[in-house]
C-alpha cells in the first residue's frame, strides 16, 4: 500500500504541474518581450502606471494625441526622439503596451486556476505558502517594473541599471520557482544517483548559471554590449585598462561598462569550462537516463549560448540576436534547474 501513495499524489497533482509549467512558459515569453522592448528603446513610451485602467490602449485619434503629448513632456522625447511622429511613437508604444498587458495575463493565468484548485481541494496546505509567495512576487514584479521606468522619466532617458537588473532578476526567480515547483508536482521516480561529491558539484552549476545570467542583466542595464565589440580582447588586452575607473571600487562591478562586460565574459567562459568538465566527469559516474540527458543538454546549450553571446557582441547587439541571447539565458537556466533536480535525493 505504501507504494500507491506517490502514484496517487502524482495523478492528483499532475494538473498542478501542467498549470505551473504553462505559467512558466508565459513568464518565458514575458522576458523575451521585455528584451525586445528594451532593445527597441520602447520601455519609456508609457509614462503612467495604471494597473487597472491601463488595460485599454488609446482607441481614438484624440486619445492617441493626448498620449503622445504626455510622452513629449519627458526626457526620452526631448533628448533622444525629438521630432518623432505620432506613427513612430505608436510603434514603440505597442511594444511596451503588449509587455505590460502580458504581465496582467500572467497574473490572471496564475490567480484564477489557483482559486479553482484551492476550492476543489487539489492543493495541500503545505504547498500554499510557496504558491502564495510566487503570486506575491508577481505583484511585486509589476511594481518593480514601474519603479524601473520611473528612473528614466526624471533627467536622463535611461533607466537605472540597478533597477533593470533587479527587474530582470526577479522575473528569473519567478520563472525558476514556477518551474521548480512544477517539477515537484510531477513526482518523477528517482533513478540511480551518482556519488555525493559529484551530486554537490553538479548542483553547484545552477549557481554558476544564475550568477552569469544576473551579470548579463547589468550588461543590459548599462548597454555594455555596445562597446568593446571584439573578442577575446578588450581594447589593448584581455582585461580592459579602465576596469577600476570608478570610486569606490565596488561600483565598477555594477556601473563601469568595461568591468560589467568583462565580468559577464569571464563568467560565461567559466560556465562553459565548469559545465563541460562536469559533463566529461559524468561518464565516470552512474547516472539515471534523465540525469544524463539533462546534463548533456545543459552542456550543449552552454556552448550555443556562449557562441550566441560572442556573435551578439561582435555584431554590436542587433535586436534579433539580443533577444535570442536573452531567450538562451532562460533555456540555460531551465536546464540547470532540471539538472539540479535530477541530482537531488528523493
């Protein structure tokens, strides 16, 4: 009888897993939309935050003109897009509008099924804190997005790199939680696990990938990819000469463009070497089929992501490659989460 409990749990909670994976997929698309919005410099086109009333876009010519006039009162129009036509404004407005609307869609896609499963008694009490925590983070993400936009509506038409990095990092955290909790609801049987030391080393890859992705958020926040468009050299050498240009020293890790780009490069190469090494040593271990697949796909994706990052840099961040690189980071994080899960004891 003891063996039937996990089977019953798996059948009972599989719809919950599908729901959370669908929500994670929506967040995946949201991050890509955010990347496209940023790369097209559309994020400051909506100068108000109306969580409820902002669902509807301008629907008439006077409403469009009123919205455009409001935009003209802020630094992005005055310092970067002066003379822009209404048609050109609509082009960037729709990107930001869809980005914000998609965020509302994610909230609805999580909240209403959550209520359904809860009232039907499909969610155990032990899972409620985690699921409510994810929903709270989603609400915080909406506010954080506006807090980020506000920083670009004051004196300079550029958002704070700290706020942008925080906004992107929180999106990745929400995605990771949805994916991880969803995996738990699947109740997949555990296969053969490798030695404890190898488990620990393999699971540490998730931290390496996460740190690399967060460093990439600061590259995005400072537009660091638009300079030093050579590889592997940065200027006269491998390390930029002005790495320590700012005072105090800690600011260089977050605000100094040469330092921010170099750190992301270094972490990307470290990810490639460490993941490749773990994959090679995995052949000496006894792994389950799923663990072997996850680790192999993680290694392949790391190679592709590093190559995509170099191409994006050399071509001075064309929008399609920039968006693809951001999507690749999410795929890499997904595979690292799966690998970590497969290396955990039951």
